[in-house]
C-alpha cells in the first residue's frame, strides 16, 4: 500500500525514482544480491547457534535451579568427560567455520576479482576529504559526487569501479547497489555493479575520515543506455572559450578559485577540489549537503564552512556585484 505512495513522492522530474532513504534489504545488482544472500546465510547459522545456546542455558537455569526445601531430591549423576560429545562440539564448529569462510571468500572474490566484459563502463573513483572525484577513463570525463551509469542486463555494460584515495581511508557504500569497499591510499580496490532498474541511488562514505565524514554523500544515477550515452556526450564537451572573457570568469581567476578547481576548455586546472566543467549538471553541491540552486551556490561560495564546517574549501567572504558576477559565470557551466 505504501509502495506506490512512496514511489509517487520520490518521483523526480527526470522520471527517475530517487532512493534517498537507503535500504540494504533491497539489493538490486548481482554483487549486492550475492552479499545479501551471504549475510542471510550467516545470520541464519549464527541465529541457530544462538537459539541452541540460549535454549540450553534457559533449560539449565530452570531445571537445575536451587530448591531450598527439597534436600531429598535426587541430583542427576555427574558425567566426567565424553570423547564422543567433546569430538562433536569440536568438529561441528569447525565445519560451521569452514562453511562461513568458504561462502564469504567466494562472495568477496566474486565481487572484487570479477573480470569486466569488454563493453564494461569503467569508472575510477578517488576519495578526498570530503568528496568523491569521479573519472571515466574510457570517455575522458571528470566529474564529482554524482556517478552516472547505464542500466545493465545480463552484465551487458556493467559498471566496474577502480577505487583509490588521496588522503585517508574512505569507503564506498551504496546500499541498494552493493556492499562497502574501502578506498585506501597507495592501494587500488575494485568492485562492480549491474543495476537492473533506472533510479537515483544514494550512498555514503562509511569509513570515518574526518570532520565532515557524515556529509560525504554520493549518488549513482542509473539511466537507460540511450540517456546515459546522452549524458556522456554532454559531459565530454569542454567549455567554449568566449570571444570576450566575462567579468565573472575574471572574478574566478582573481579570487584564486582556479588554484583548486578545473574548468575544461579554459586554463583553470586546479586539482584540489571538484572539477567544475559541468557543475550545473549536478544535482547537489558539497557532496550532498546542499541542493544545487543559485541561492545555495552563493551561500556556498561566501562561506562553505557554514553548511559544511571543516571542509577543505576556504570562505571567500565575497559580496555584492563580485559575487553576482561569479555566480553568473558558474551558472554557465552546464
Ligand atoms: Cu570519507
């Protein structure tokens, strides 16, 4: 009953259902399903062990409880050692550990070491305090915090991730699409997804990485292949150099924004912060803290520490015409 209502409330103008409230009990890719099934198997095994141990404990507490007025009662005979029972309670746990270890190893390797089909979409994600740098080496695209991928059926155009970090350990978790995989400095990790339905899936950094760890959100936009190809074509465009440099663009330069931000097609090539070439195509600012609206963009530039205290972009304290010019320029970055 609730499902259609939720779907209605979550429906986006783009027609994509948004899964902002994440749900790890709703796996939607092959790896997520494998991990979910593994979790359920381990939950069942440990649940059964818990039931047996707790059952025996409760039985013993009741059966052998102290009865002050019952001195004549016959205690059951003590048993000193039993090779059969001791062998059983040694061997059975070993078998259980083998089953759990075997299933876990198979699942982890199936996700980490899967070899991509030739038409896979390769996405390289680099963790930063506190945002996600996203590259598509095959398409020559750089973006941030919002990963677009095509719907994949039978692993056709499945998405393969290469995960790295520039500073500390981060961890990628998009609950509907797959389990956590760490992004570790000086190490490369892999995972993959083959989402079967379009939608916008939210995720989070799940390895504590500093002050704004909880605001290091990420979105995966799963699109029909044709829509994804359209997005790729748009992102591949560099910004055209206008005949006359706008005052806003000058402001971007004078204020030193380019020291940290790149705009493809211009000389701005900073690498410390997110690539801004297609800033306006993104739904959010500051990896999920603000909706990408002109008013929020202004607030962010004046003082990002207001909405994301401790983030690594300094306040510009810019006001008046300078601010308006700069925002007008950023709004051309479609
Ligand atoms: Cu992080």
